[in-house]
C-alpha cells in the first residue's frame, strides 16, 4: 500500500490497528521553534527520531535534551532516538528553527523503561557492492544493541550508497509466523530522495514468479507492507533513504524468508548475511 505525501497536520499516518499493518504505528510531527507536541499511544511502544532539527524530549520523568541536530535533510548528520514505553505520555519541544520528527511504533502490551539512543550508540552495517547494484548502509536506532530494552519494535534508517541501485534484494518476505523459517513482522517505510525531486519504485510480489504490484515512490512517500516479497529501487543519479519500522507479532528478532527464485544471490552480495544478523 502506497500513501502519497500529504500534510498530515501532526496526526498519525499509520494509526493504531491499521487495516494493512496493525502491528505498526507511524506519525510525522513538524514543529517550529518553541512549539511543543505531546502524545500517548495505548498498546504501542514508540520511538521518537528527529529527521531534521533538534528537540527536547520528556517521558514521564525521563528527559533527553538536545535530541537530533541534523540540518537540511536526513543526510546531514547522524540519527538519534528516544524509546517511549507502551502507553507512556511523551512530550517534545522544538529547539531549532524547525524540526521534522518521526514517531515509530509497534504493538506491545508490556511497559518497559524509556531511554535515549545517541549518535555514538548506533549499530551500523554496510553491505552490497556497486557491481551488484545493491550497495547500501543501515543505521539501527533500535537494533541488536537494544534487544533487552525493547519489546517488539525495530527502527532503522537505510541509505543507498552512491546513486541509483536496488535495496531489499534478494527479495524476501516476513508475513507469516512459521519459525524457524520466518516471522510475522509488519513493516512501514517513509522515503526521501537526494535531490528531493528524485524517485524510485517499490515492488510487492505476493506469490513467487507471479506478477505483483509496483508503486512509484517520491520524496515523502509512505509504504505499508502487509505481505509479499518487497525489493525497491532508486533511479540512476539519485540517492535514496528510507525510515524503517518493523513490528513483530510474537518476537522482536526478524527472520526473513528469501524468495526461492533469487535466494542463490545471497552468496553474490558482499556482507548481506551480516546485515540479516543485525535485525534482532
């Protein structure tokens, strides 16, 4: 499902119990200097990640000052985040002239403790190659390092390295709980392009070797992935970024099932098995 960019007026783009991705929650909040935003989501743990700008965050007694700090766009510095426990009240106050803030969430019924993830605490991995047109970098905000502090939520930023190429290949899916081969993880993306008039395509193949769906993605597009194999690509000459939210049904660790037709390419893309191991 493709949600074209629009002015959401700080209201959730993917709200609780969404028809396509009920395990996910996603909001984009835009603030000007000194403006505040408060929220509370019952039944979902969340993570506050400034896309640009700087905010102070408070979560029921916990505070994280000067969170973020990126300038013009998501390429201008490193991400930071604050984990907000299920049902907790969170407030952010804008310190910079403007801020755009992502709020990612996953359904979870227990309440844990809030914490911040600073830029020097990110879990990074780079894999692929220019030759295979799969070169990309992942910055895990809530990743393997936070596995004992979070319930079902995984939050990452993914960047193409260089201009043009594929991401999410070899094609894989994670729509069915059938361990040890696969887990059910709903997934939501928000895309950005550099320059911002760039674009790409999101594929969604429901059945191996049968025609599927394809969506033209632009700067600000949101994609909700309920089921199927889902590689994406950016046009030559442009860089692509996507903010990634994964919410697990029965566990946090993601088990991807690679499409049988293309699975042999797991052995042709440098570092891809290291990438797979980080989604835990």
